[in-house]
C-alpha cells in the first residue's frame, strides 16, 4: 500500500510570511503531539502531507476543515482530534506552512 498516495497537480506558491506565521502557530499548538516534521508518528509526517497534496486553495481549505473538525482514514487508522477553537483562517495558515514543506 502506498502510504502517501500523491495527488497529481501543479503547485501554487505560498507567501513566505504566511508559511512563517503558520510555523509559529503550529509551535504553540498541540500538533507536535501527534505529528513530526519528517517521520510518521501517531499521524502522518508533515512532509508526507505536503507530498500528497498539490498546493492549491481547494486542498488547503479541505485540510483546514479537517484540522478544525477532526478526521480519520486518510492515513490509515489514526483519528485526528478536532480543533474547534481554531478559526478557518488560522487553520489555513497552519496548513499553508505544512504545504510549504514540498521538496
């Protein structure tokens, strides 16, 4: 089974200031409890999330909703807890940082 299952597509750019803001927001959140940058933990590595999805607004919005509402079965059996206190814009910025990790 392909762990990443990359979705083909071209990438848009992510402004550096948005990525940096997202990096700070993630550092002050509970994200690192279940995610690591380069290796799989409870949840997928951030780098693997970036490899799976093209940098497009539709995917950033979808992943931001998943951060807020929680989710499961996208990466196997782990369940991601919801984060309902985050605004949609905050979640988008955090996801933008993750997506900026594309190689």
